[in-house]
């Protein structure tokens, strides 16, 4: 769509078509529910394994454990491979259920939390993301939005260009003028990584943990080297998505919260064409 003139020194750029805005907000809501519900599910057994088997007593790739859980003041350890570090008072909480024993959690869940309802919300949100990603990717290709707005040029991928953008980001410098009207190379790489790597990996690894799905598609076990390997990869993909989401929200605030939010709601992005010092 052709940009339209507005007040003096400004231009209105119709930045986000309706399909992009609908997909963005639907998936933003679904991913927030996925992260919150996924954390509560992981909270029950905060350990990651490789292969097809994983339970208490087996060596874990990473875990939150307590070597003296039965003591009045148990300590908590974070284990990653052979590295162990005491995180008592920093990460983890011990829940005493009386006759049922003590349990180590990453964080205490809400009082009205129910495991079944949490799984239900997690699966519902997962289907929203999983079923919406393929048609959205087709839309990006068919509309040429992928080629026009998301694929970086050879010049942009040059070491000097990447280093310059990284330095601008570290200094929290906002893009001005025409530069603000297009995605920079770091944005393009981040969006491409999320769309073509993180989301597909998160969806497929999540499906591999479903007994009903793997009964029909056992090849998923081969793809991820087992159910517990899929759980570990799923956790790492979710962690990276959380980092992306936090960074994305921070950058929106730095680059102009009001303008960017308006563009994602109405599609109208204001480009300030006046010269800046």
C-alpha cells in the first residue's frame, strides 16, 4: 500500500496489513498463555533429560534438586551437566504437604491452580499457534512480504552493517526518518529465527510429547531422539521465545511505544521525515 502524506514533516506508512495484525495479536495472547501454563507444568518436575526415559533417580542434563529435602531447612542446588551451584533463597521453593512429604518446585503455584486445567489451556494455546503458523508463512511468501520486508540484503548481512546495528541497539539509539520505516537487520534475523526455527521446533517438540500424536507419527521420536529429548528441546525453545518476547517489548518501548502499538492495531505507522541532529 502506498504511504500517504500527513502533517508537515510526517508521513503515514501503512506498515502492517490486517492479516499480519490478526496473526500477531492472536499468537501474542496464545504464547503468553503457553509460557505461563508451561512454567506451571514444568514446575512439577524441574529436570531435563535426554533420550526417551526421564524420572527422579536418572541422571539429568539440568535440574533443580535438594540433596537434603527431608531436613528442617533443606538446601537447593541448580545442576547443569557436572556443574552444581547452591541457589537456596534465590531459586526454588519447598512445599511441605505433611504426611504426603515435601516437594521441590521452582516457584509456588497459585492457590487455585489445577494441573488438568493448566494442561488444557496449554494445549488449546498450542493448537492456536501450531495451526496458524503454516498458513501465515504461506501468506508471507504469496504476498511477497517475506521478500520485501523480512529477508536481509547481502549488504545488511555484512559484518560492518551488523556491528553498526548492534552498537546502535546497545546505545539504545532510536531509528530516525526513513530508517524507522523498515526493519533493521537484527529485527529481520530475529523475526526469521522465530518464524522459521523457534516456533516450528516448539510445536513439533510439543507434539512429540503427546502419546496420541506419536502413535500416528512415530517418526517424531527419530526427529528428536526420544520423548524426553523433545521435552528438553521444547523447554529451550520456550526459554528462547521468552527472551525474544522480553527483548521485543523492551525495544518497542525504546523505539516509540505509542507509534508502534498504533501501527500494530490500526496499521498506520508515522514516519518523521524531518532531519534530526
